[in-house]
C-alpha cells in the first residue's frame, strides 16, 4: 500500500513537470521575467538613466516611451543599439541593457517599456519628472517693523515649475507653514501667483521661504524679496540697549580730539615758561652824582 502511494506521488510530480515544460514551450513569456528600473525622480534638462534586465538572454530589445516616443532598439548579439537623437542606449550583456535620456523634457514623463521582441517578456516603469521653480515674495507692508496681531498680506509669485505627478506649494513664515496650492500634476512648465493674509504672531516671525513638494521630493526655496518677518520692540521693554557703532565711533573721535587739545595747551604753556626763563635781563643803571670841578666852586 505504501509503495503504491509513493509511485502515485511520483507520477503526479512527473505530470506537473511535463505540463510546465509544455507551457514554457507554448509561450516563453510565462516562464521568464523582466524588470525595468526608472530613477525615483528626474529633473527637466538633466539626464535620466533606466536599466532593463531579463531573466533569460534576449535577442532584440525594444525601448518605448509615453505617447509613442521614438526610442532605441538594442541587439544583444553584436552589442549594438540603434542611434536615436536625444538618447544613448547600450548593451551591457545578453540579459542587461541601459537607456539614458540625455535631456529630460516634460513629454518624457510617464510609462516606459522595454520588450524582448517579437514574443519575449516586457516590463515597464513610471518616469517622474520635475523642474525646480524660482520665486519672489512681496508685500505692501513694511515687514521689518511689524506689530503684534497686525494683518499682513504676502504675494508669492512662482515661476517655471513642473511636476508630472502630485505637487504642493507651502509658504513658510517662521514656525508656521501655510498651504498655497496643490495639484495632481501640471502638463507643462508653468507659473502661478498666490496671496496669503496672516495675522502676525510671534510664531510668524523669522525666515520666510517656499516649500515645493513633487512626488516624494521636498525642496526648500529662498525667494527674492521678503526673506524675513520682524517686529517692533514690545512696549515696556526695559532691557539695556547696546550703543550703535556710529555712536561709539563719534565718542572715540571726540575723546581723541579733546586729548590732542589738552596736549597742545600743555606744550604751549611749557614752551612759554621756558622762553621766559631764558630771556636776558636789562643791566641796572646806577645814578652817580655829578663830578664837581674846581672851576665850578
């Protein structure tokens, strides 16, 4: 009985192996795997490198991009890839190939595929692209002398931004973060202007900047214009004030001038005394009585 069961199990295993071989021969795509790796995020006008690998050797590998973008084809046998403007493809070995996009543009964003043609396996990945913007922040109020609880309006102008997936813009004022805009994606490089009104508190005081988030990448931007929020001194603040640099300079100059005048006066007095001590005195004239001659008697 035990022998019968063992033989039956052996027959079942043989049958499964046979079926697997038959299926592999019928469609090799079901028995091989492929993987295409895209960068986590790529930047407009920068390059991007993709890697395509197969579990079995390929003969001809075809790359394709979103919207029927023309891309190279690689032949493993002679390690040759067709030249296509804007791309650089290479055969590393019989199961591995690379594709470099030389200058990313918005139309490159989306699903890329590599396929072992004609009937081999194919694989794909999503290429996320972005462009870091420039920005400026302005206000009609003087942001250097703000008062507590003052209403402040900041206008944020964002230029040349792009993200092929979900994005957000947030305004950072001190320790407070205010959401300005969010979107699922944008179709092309664009710009926008947003205004935000704040009721100024201590938490708003400090550095001002813009936070741009695209996909999983967050970038802090320093904008032109307003870069810091400051407030006037609170009433009743009796802390000693540090003299300004100009006042210190004026005091030092005055002290030097006063010392010079004192020295000049002392020198003049000393010299005058020395002159008086060395001046020759006039001879003393003694009045002598007149001589009397005999003839005068």
